[in-house]
């Protein structure tokens, strides 16, 4: 089946630093990847949609200058949290759309998530 | 706008059936999904239903969809301790974006 990986799985950083999270589709090409954020005991909130070779589309209320998204290839999207602060601590999950399955029932496959803790 | 709601918590005894309910508001939903999330992990797709279906059964899982009332349910038969997790319903509507409910925490007691 389609596999999506995220790296790192956990990261702890100091306030003010930047953190990069990678999302990779391992055995398929993904023209579109999605980035979600999940606070403890809450649901997933879509942050942005990342399209290969073009600018990401951000959801309302998400600062594009703070959460930089780059989707430079069909298998890799990165999310960089710039000047991280404690309130950015969260569980970040990506998903990838298999271009071969577009329009089918399960075209998004989820990564295992990255837990970010900002001290 | 899109809004998906679920009850927060369900406690069930091992061997009993679990029923998790979900309501949604977007009538243009094409697919509705149930995902399972175990602690510290990503989402695992359990099952899905196309919007023109009323019911779908997949082994221990039964999904019921009442499109008129915009109500979705997931029944897990013979619930096991390994079924303890958070269950999210999600709808896929215009733009192919997924909107998730708040999640139902299911606790299976031996």
C-alpha cells in the first residue's frame, strides 16, 4: 500500500529557532500534499495544501510567513516553522494524494506525524 | 460552511458492540470516512462510504449513512481491547479537502 513518512518524528527546539519537517511519499508520486495540525485531544485542522511546483494554499488564519511550505518534487513536501514559539507546539501530520488515484475513495494517505515541542 | 461533530467519549465492554455517531453539514459531500488514531500515531483509514450508499459492511465494521439527516455512524462488532483509540469521521466535499470531526475516544474495558 501507499506509504507516507515524516521526519523527524519528534523534535524539541528553543523558542525563536526554525524547525523543518519533511513529508515523503515513499512508493507513489504525490502532486498534492496536505499539512494538518492537531492539538492535544483535538481534531486535525487543515493548515495548507501543497502543490508540486507551485505555491501552497493556506487556510484562513494560518500565517504563510510563519509556516513555510515547499513542495519541490513529486515525493517531498517540507513544512518549516519559523521563529517557533511555545504556542506552536503541536502534532503536525501530513497527507499525500496519490496522483494515480485521484477521484477515488482514498486518495489521501497520512504520515505518522511529527510532535513539535518548543521550549 | 463545513462542520463535522462527534461525541467525545465512548466506553464499552470487550465483546460488546460500539456505535460512534457523527453529524455533518455539507450536503455536497462525496465520500465520508472513518479513521482510527492510536496514541502518538497518524491516521489509519478504517472504512469509507460513498454518499449515494446507505450502508457498508466490512468484517466487524458497519457504516450507516442517513443522507437526509446528514448522520453517519460506525458500528464495531465484538469490540476488542485493541480497538481502544480515537475515531475520527471526515467528509470530503468541494475542493477534495477533508474536514474532520473532533474525534471520539473509545475505551474498551476487559
